[in-house]
C-alpha cells in the first residue's frame, strides 16, 4: 500500500492558511440541496464531463504505467456516516515509498517533525517524475470520478481521511465530516491545500458543513480549475 500524504498536526501553525473560518458547525435540519439535490447534481455533472475526463484518465494512466505499475491504486477512506470505501487515485509515488519514508524519518529529525506536523514533505524524494506533475495539478484525483458515480464521494465536500486518522480528526475539532460525502474538491482544496495543518482542515470542513449550497459548489469547482492551472499542490 502506498503512503497517501494527508495533513495532520498537533496545533502547529499552518503555512499560509487563511486566518478566519465560517461559523462553528452544528447539526442542521434536512435541507433540500444537501439532502438530495446535491446527489442529483453529482450524477449530472459526472455524465457531462465524462467525455473529456475519461480519455484524459486513460492518457495519464498510460504515462504512469511507463514508470511502473500499478498506475491506479485504491486506498481505504472513511465516508459519509462512517462508511469505509476504496478511494481511487493515479499512483504518484515510487513502489518502495513506505521504506523510503521510514528511512528518512529515522535519519533526519527535521524530516520526521515535518511529516508528523503536515503528513507531507515539501521536497519528497518518494514522488515520481510524473507524480510531481499529477500532484501539482491534482490530476491524480481524476479516478475519483468513479467514487462519485458509485455514491461514495461527491464533487465537492471534505477531503476524505483514512481510518487511522479518525481520532486525530475528532480531536482537531472535526464535527461535520460524517454528515457529508467526502469530495474531490472543496474549501480545503482551493483555500488550504498542502499549506495547512490537520486542525485547519477540520475547520474548513465544519465551515462547508454550514455553508454548503449549489452556488458554493459551483464556485468551488470553478476555483478548482484555477488551482489546477496554478499547480499549487504537492
């Protein structure tokens, strides 16, 4: 299994994260969009972009295969209501990524501290040449179109976390996550990205849990296009 570098921190300051968040999350009564129309939008949008997305995924899959296989991997994530599902991505790391990370952390305390705080490395030697491009543009997330179609994910929502991060997430103040399907993009992806800690990420999710609407989702999707071209991921 490949390491998927999601962010986690124990209160360290974020790198460039925004300073304010929306209202504190509290469970809201059923709303028309969040309760049903959001799923209709996901299916309609998936069908609309499939003629472009599927050929692009095929080309990227072939390019990743040149550096080794598998080109697509599945990683267990927590979804709506605590449901576990396989989240799909294009592979961006070397096949021995776990061993490389263990050696780096053992040899260099600064790298170990960076990993503990952000669950990412700014200069990560585990990432392949093609993987750097995929991560910078977030195109490695494209196979999650299948997760949207099957109902495990939405186009817009919280970034999915792994089962071993659940306690960390709750301790970070995350309360809205289980009420929503995780998203391919969302507030964290366009405003926080790799520069934020796990605590910031939980706050972004609580913010979205209060504010979610069709207008917000459309805005975040449009802004995601800008993020792709800006290549701010890692």
